[in-house]
């Protein structure tokens, strides 16, 4: 597709049911309202953009597609204008881009690194990092809770797991931008971004293979599938996945939780008074503000909810919309921080369910605990300055809050 076609396809949306574009800023800014409207008017929306894509918003349809690995492939999970040659069943970033049966092997390999015990051991360092960040913000009245706080934490955590330099955080976030947010930007610039990511990872992989340690990258360099060492592309793809899947997602989830607290003083006061409620509140923040929508490609023609999905079509899986389905959740659009039953789909459904969920929950808990311990009262300073990400990961990117600090 030529650049002018891309620009044309980036025309404003006039009808979300027949011409949606999830990469336009108004989608993430108004997503819950758009899903609510679609749910009653057209629960599986379609667009001709991106060469043809579907957007189911009901929990039942999202779930059916997520579990159906026969008709839907994960070979590409980020919708883009031009789809590269098929790379089934491994894909460019295993296991998220892998299909069965290879997927099971690629997933099994990295699961132990994210076990509850391994993850719990990271808590002291994460807490120390959050405290230091708050300390560095200094004695100001207005803090950008997304840009000065949330965005830094997940990058530091994953850098530590892979033993990559924490100072490379900005680079990692550039890679995330390239992979997830830049689908409607200049495609040559995007390609250059991927090239930089590959070069960065190749360099780190070469260095590490000459000096193996106890970290996750060293583990991958020595790991085997089907009795064979992983290919360099597999190692690079998995490391890229961990960087990308681990950063934008958790940053968005922390930011959205803090935005909720900055606009709901009663909930903030309750969490300050009853910190033991924080894990339950986090599940509700994950449900109501779930950040991650992944995609599938139709592998074989199939009909879902009366819609004829053709081989090669994109299908977005908006887990965040499924989490707001009133058929599944009572008062789905209300945020109830002590909601008792909460089987949300924020971490996905089916074989690709998030491997990093223990880690994400820990990072969210520590980040929120430390923020509200230091700032027991805070509120959005200027709502016109709050901005949202664009694309398949949804969360606040600017979030200035006026804070009252605890001595
Ligand atoms: C709040 C934070 C997070 C959310 C909401 C989230 C959400 C998700 C979702 C919805 C999927 C399913 C993708 C699909 O069906 O195609 C997924 C998969 C995955 N996530 Fe996360 N994630 C988060 C944090 C993390 C972290 C911190 C890591 C690791 C550093 C991680 C690693 C992965 C991996 C490796 C997969 C692929 C699993 C597979 O294909 O079997 N995630 N995540």
C-alpha cells in the first residue's frame, strides 16, 4: 500500500459499525462508549481499512474466537496495513505469534521464569525502584502520573529480568511505539524502527552468548525445543515480545488505575484507609480498564455471529470490550473496587493467556501502594491535558495530577 493510500485510509471515522479505525485517537479516548453503542447496534463491527478487519465486542464472540485455533491464526497479532508473508506456526515473536502444536513448546519454555515464586522475589527491587522514582520527581505540586511514574516501572522490571541496561528504557519504549502504536505512520520510518530493534537485540544477544549469566536471556540462549537449540530468530523474537508485551501493557494498567483514583476521591480514600483491598481493586481496574486488544488472522473461512469472515481478514479481540459486557458482568460500566466475583478477560482467553499476569499484578500492586502511600490525596490537575495511547494497547500517556504529599 502506498503512503497516500495510508493517509487516505486514515480519514476520520463516520460510522464505527462499518468503518471503524482503532488506531485513531478518538477510539481509545471513547472506547467504552463506542463498545456500548456497537453492542446494541452491531456487535461485530467491520471496516474495509487494513485490507478488511472485524471488531466483535460481545464477550461470547471474543471468547469463541480466542479459543478457536483452527479458524484463526495468531501469526500476526497487531493489525497493520500490509501483512508480511505467512510465518506459521512459529511467527515472529513466539509464543504469542505461534499456533499449535508449536505454541505449546514455545510457551512451556518461558513459563517457569514467570512462576509465582520467581515473580515474588522481584518485589523488593520493584518497591525500591518506585520509591526512588517518586523521590526523583521532587517536591512539586503537579506530577504526571503516567509520564513521570507509570511508564518507567515496567521497563525497569523487564530490563532486570533480561539483564539489559535499565538506562535503555527510552529505547524500549521507542520499540514499543514502533510495534504497537505506529501502524498508521510512515511505513518507511516504521521499518527503520524494527531494524533498530533487531540491531539492538542482535548486539545484546551476541554479547550475552559470550558471557552467559542467570538471566532470562541467557536461559533462552541455552534452551532447547524438540531437542534442538532455539534459532537466533526465535530468541530474538521472544525477547522482543517480552519487551513489548511487558512494557506498554503494565504502564497502561498502572496509569488507568491512577486515573481512576484521581477522579474518584472516595475510592482513593478507601484504598488509603484499607490497603488490604488493593489486590481486589486491581482486579477491578484490570477488568474495567483492560489495556490489551490482540488480533487474529482468519485461517479458514468461518461464520461468527452471522458474519462471514474470510481467510486473510483481520479480527481484533478487544478483551477490554468483553470485560464490559453486561451479559457477563453486573453493572459492567461501573467500577466497584470491592467487586467479589470478577472473572475478567484482561489477560486474554484460551491458549495465549498472558504469561506475565503474576508479574503484572505484582508491579501494579507495588506501584499503586507506593504512589498512594506518598500521595494519599491527588486529583486530575487539568483534564484537557490527559491523553491516551493510540492502537491496540489502551492507557493514559499524559496524566497530570495535583498531589498532597505525606511527610
Ligand atoms: C497489565 C499488564 C498485562 C496485560 C493486561 C496483558 C495482557 C495479555 C493478553 C490479553 C494476552 C493474550 C494475547 C493473545 O491472546 O493473543 C497476553 C499474552 C502474553 N503476555 Fe501479557 N499482559 C500484561 C503484562 C505482561 C507482562 C508483564 C509480560 C511479561 C514480561 C507479559 C507477557 C506475555 C506473553 C509472553 C504473552 C503470550 C502468551 C502466549 O502466547 O502463550 N504480559 N498478555
